[in-house]
C-alpha cells in the first residue's frame, strides 16, 4: 500500500498547490462540469474523502449509513449535494485536507487485499486508493482546464490506466451496451517513456497511444476523437 498511498498523496498535493492561493473570484471560476465552479469541485472531493474515511475506518457504520440512504435515493443525492455547501472556500479546502489526510492514515496501515464497502461492489484497499487517485486527477483536470493550466503528466497515470483496463466491461454494462467477448490489447507510452501493456499480445482489438490521452478518455474528460489514440478493431 505504500506506493499507492504515496502516489495518492502526491496527486492531492499537486492539486492543492493549484487551488491554495486562489482568491475568491478564482474559487468561483466555472469548470467544464456544468454548474460546477472550482469550489464545488473541491467540495465534491472532500465529501467523498469523508465518506471514504468512514468506509475505511468503520466499514459497518458506512454500510449502515449507506443502507439508510438507499431507502430514499433522493435523500442520498441531497446529502451528497448539500453537505459542506455553506462552507467558505477556505473552509472547503480545510475539510478536504483534513479528511484526505485521515483517510490516508487508515489506508496506509491496511493489507492491500482487504475488502472495503463502497457505493457499488466492495473494493480491495488497493483499488479503493486507486479510485481516490483517479477521482483527484479527474476533478483536477476540470480545474486546470478552467484555469488554462497545462499540468505535466506523471507516471502516476499508470494507476488510472490500469483501473481503466480492468473496468472496461463495467463501462459497457453501465451504458447498457453488450460487453465484447473479444480481448483488447492496450499499449500506452507513459510520461517517462516506458511502455505499459495490458491484454494478450495476439489480440486483434488494440488501443495504442499516450497514457495521458487514454486516461483522459477513461475519466471522460476528453472524447477519443480529440486525442491521438490509435484504435483498431
């Protein structure tokens, strides 16, 4: 868990550095997510760090809370959309910092295979931390796009790319599409120049390109047509 927790920490710190010195007008900058300014992006991250902290530190309490919320999906939506809404920008940033730190302290001590409850199926501690990194990077992309910043990609993208290849079937199911029964070969060039591969080498269906492009498509921040990814099959 040490590597993923270190990478998650670095991803969060990098985004923190982007927003920490924004003035009030900066926090109110609208992002590509409709109706969301930068403050809302960070509030969203803080909310799920808070829920993740509960799931990791007290799984039974999280399951009880989640089951109660499931009795009325509108209640869950309101809870997600309104918790922390009245906080100032400074208060929102403080909330995010405190709960992400608390979550990391719990995750760092876990066995990577330990199962944790979440909104869908349970996740291993490793996948749980990877999902938090993906969320941080994705919402961070919305923020840097809004501010006109081009951030330097890092090899932390490998975590996101790996999760993207593992959840390919789920993405089809989520869109009510038939899951292909043929394997896919993914060949990506990481920011450091290393080649990352997933899937059988002999697969006819292939995706090739930069890891950053692939990850932007995985987290739905870019359309595949707006990237240089090469897709065969």
